[in-house]
């Protein structure tokens, strides 16, 4: 299992529209609207790097109002 955090920048005024479109995806385990340089942060769980590639290509890149993303792949977790 791969866990990644995706930082999302959207076109101004489209935050809620993008949030709603993303919230329906089963690979997204957490989604937050945030203030600052990024507009939305996602916690994504996928089975392998190929699934992460597919998530980027088939989900994120198909939402017109997303201007930029940055993906951080988690290397460890201490709970």
C-alpha cells in the first residue's frame, strides 16, 4: 500500500467545485480545504505506483480547474 499526500492549487473561486468533484473518489481517504499556498490537500491510498500514476492521469488531470499539484509519497508513519 502506498500513501501519498497531494497538494492542490485550483483556479480562484473554484475551490468548492473541485473539492466536491474530488470527494467522490474512493482512493481519497481524507480531503481538506486549506489556507495558504495550496487550496486543497488530499490523503490518497493506492496499491502501487501504477495506481498512483493512474490516479493522477484519470482523476486529477481531468478536472479543468486544477492548476497545479504536488505529490508527496509517505515513507513512514508513527501513530
